[in-house]
């Protein structure tokens, strides 16, 4: 096996999510750091800039502005979601088929100030788990129900 480098995050990670061209780590204390291709805002840094490829960049990488600690993360092809301590979910990145869950197809996290003003996905009940596919997202709720949103071309949302 080739030499493997350690990703420097500044504090211990408790979970990792790998998207198609980006990665995110959930840190102790609930912070989230993302790196890789920034196109469509999938990294959550209010820009489309790539992160992690330049010397010293990972050492200076800040956390994604979520407003409260995360307890889980998930990454898809072009979007990312975090489950917050409150049971709320925030998603950012590409949104061409509503995979972010905000009743629009506007991208989130790609322009200045968007992450600070990012709302939560309306679920009607707190979530306890999140999963992200290529073009869709699902949440397991505390009442045992599952809600999914985004592309339903092949029935992946489980609804009619």
C-alpha cells in the first residue's frame, strides 16, 4: 500500500462522509469541516472555491457555519447535509431536483452569507439519522417515520 497521509483537521473527528468529489468530517463538539471540489457550494463555505489542495490550507480550514452543533453528516454527489443536536437538518450545495429540502431549486452555500442564513428542512418531527444519495436525501424521524426528498425518477423516495 502507498504512503497514506493524515488529514489535518485541528481537532479529532468522530465521523466522516464522502461525496463524489468532496469529503466532510464531523468533529468532536459538533463542528463540521469539508474539503474537495467547492462547485455549487457543496463545501458550505459561502463560495465555490475548492479547499484542501493547497499547502497549509487544511490547517487553516474553518468549520461550516451551522449555528448549532451537528451530530451526524452525510454527503451526496453535489450536496451535503448535517443533522443538528436539535433534530433539525440543514443541507447545502446543488439543488436541481430539491435534494436540499427547501421548497426551491436554489443552490445553497455558494454565495456570501448563505450559510449564516440557512434555514432547516421542515420535517414535522425531529430527526435521529440522515442519509444522502446522489440526487435525494432521507431522514429517519424520532417517531420511526422516514421522510425523503429530491429526485424520485426510480421510486427512491418511496412515495407515489
